[in-house]
C-alpha cells in the first residue's frame, strides 16, 4: 500500500506459521520502523527478536487481524493509522 510513497521502502512479512513470507532477522535488521496490527503481534515479535529490536521503532496499530487481504475497511484503517508515522 505504501510502496509508492516518496522516500518510503516497504516490506511485508507475517508472524503466523502459515505466513506467505515469515518475519526473519534480516527483515528486522533492514527496517527502521516496524508496524504490527495487534498487541499480541508486538509481544510475539518481542519474544522472537528482542535483541534485534533494540533501537527500532515498533508501532502497534491496534487493528484486529481479522480482515481479508486488501479489504477496503482494512485499507482505510491502515491509511488512517500508518500515514501520520510516514510524514
């Protein structure tokens, strides 16, 4: 969604075992800012990558992870909650 924003590089990865692309250490090392949808995701990320997250901004968007891929309601919430962090 945000890949076309000037000066923004994006990557997407998941924490679930069945994620198409799972989060790994390379993702964490590459990122300046990491967005998670739920507090449970933030806790899982912290458990798996605690040491690598030092100095990283991890932002919880407080969006329930029960939307379909690119569902219009999800897109609207992401635009509303992510955009202020990209300015």
